């Protein structure tokens, strides 16, 4: 059963699960509250660091809108063209989670902040940890694909479930 989707010819609002509207509303409300908190914090800051706040804001906007989003769109378009539709959901999710892991772990892997006089700073093998984490993500994506494929009944050319 599951939710109807493009593979069954249903698109648009009918393909959206009932619980998605309150989830979206909650996410919009949380994002708005966080932005309001950040703006109020920057405006009411009594220090003379308003220039630093503006530089940070511009860096975030440029990094997100001119670097991160075009890269995410390009990767999504590449996956849409190269990955079969039956494996696209798992592959796309694994690619994006891997990208987030890479962004978060890259400063640790590169050793940014490590100094020779303090060996306890960044003491672990973060490259190995990143590789293990990405491998777990892709293993989970593959397992999810295989499980969904196993659970989905085969269809005949007429669209009816075939008996195996």
C-alpha cells in the first residue's frame, strides 16, 4: 500500500501525506522563530561588532545561495538523469546525507585547529570516522532499496500485481 506517488501516476497534493502540512507549518514556525531570535540578538548587541554580524550574514547568504544550493541542484539533476527511478529516493538521500557528513567532518579531517603543542586537541582519526559514517549511510540506503524491492509486488504489463 503506502502513499500514492509518481510511480502510481498520482502527483500533486494527492501524493502528499496528510501529516506533511503540520510538519511544514512547524518547520516554518521554528525557522521564523530562529531568524527572529538572530535578528533581535544582532540588533540589541551592545558591542561595536555590527560589522562582524553583517560580514557573517553576507558570507552565509553567498555560501548558501551561490555555492550550496547550485551544487545541491546540480547533484539532484545528475542523479535524476543517471539513477533509475526505482533507486532514486535512496540514492538521493544517501548522497545528501553524505554531503552533510562531509561538510561537518571536513574541518576535523583536515585538522583545522590542531596545534603541535596540544596533542589532546583533535586526537582521533577523523578521516576513518568519516569513511565509516559514509559507508554506513550507503549500506543503509542499499538495505532500504533491497527491502523496498522485496516488499513491492511485481506488476504485470497491465498494472495488476502478478503472482510469484
